[in-house]
C-alpha cells in the first residue's frame, strides 16, 4: 500500500509541472508583447491560481528586472498533501532561462 500511494503522489506531480509550464509559456508571450515579465498571475492569459486538476495552488513573484519565481504548492486539503518530497515545485526564470526545483525527481526528469 505505501508503494501504491507513492506512485499516486508521483503521478499527481504532473499537474504541477503542467501548470508551471503553462505559466512559463504565458510569461514568455507577455514578455514578447510588453518587453517585461508580468508581475501578477492575473495579467497572464490562460493562467489562474490553481493547477489544471486543482491539486496545487500557484504563486508568482518577480525576482529581478528580467526574472521571476513561480511556485506550485500542494493544497493542504488535496490529494498531494502527503507528498513530503515535493510539496512545492518551483520554477526560477532569468531572461528566459529556467531552473526547476526542488529536484529533477519532482519534475520526473
């Protein structure tokens, strides 16, 4: 049973990866149109405050003139709540170059 639960949690991380990938694409479109990254999720087309399946909450903050950090955090009342290894997946982008965290395993790479 623990092995099955571990597999379920790992499969659920796809939701966070999809959300952060969509956010990154929307940010690049915004940057191409406006010259800067958006400072708020609401400025991005097709991006909301939750992942597609609703397992994660999304947040984003500018970290520099041409940089931002996006975070997908498992909802405390959702199916990913027990995922201690990958509670929050992050995407740090500087001038279009991305660094994912906290580990490649969380991103299934």
